[in-house]
C-alpha cells in the first residue's frame, strides 16, 4: 500500500468516527433538552393544582400534563440506560510504569565516575 492509499484510508476512518461521534452528541443534546422540558412539566403540575380555584379541573389538567410526557420519559430513560457508543471507540491505552520512590532516588544519585576523575 502506498502512502497516499494509507492516508486516504486513515482519513476515511477518522471521518466515519467523527460522523458517529457527532450523531451521538446530537442525540445527547436532544435528550438533555427533552429532559429539561419534562422537568418543566413536572414543576408546572403542582402550580396548576394550587392556582386553579376548581380543584377537580386543576387535578385533571395536572394528570393530562403528566400523561402527555410519559412517552418522552420512556425515551429519555431508554437512551440513558443504553451504554454510550463512544466507549467502544476509545481503548484504554497501556500506561508506562510509574517510577517507584527507589527508582527516583537512584536516578538522582550523583555519578561516581566524575569523582574518580578528580581523585586521579
């Protein structure tokens, strides 16, 4: 395989990864926005019940609001319970061994070869 073909293959792989990452990010943002509005409905229900002088009507409106977002709650829950697709793209790279205290002290020890030169 020549250099150009290798570069072309690499660009295609990176491009497909970027497209997949973008798709996942858009879904995450959409789910966050959806969750935000569901929370607003949750906050609006008690307000409807409290402020409406007709208790039965306020209660009915509250139930209707909660029922209207039930399917969206399920969507959010399903999306959040799925494993993140990005994790499959990133493999944990092996880390270089961390130096121990003994290694650090040994590497900081002054060289004895220079002392021998001065003694001679």
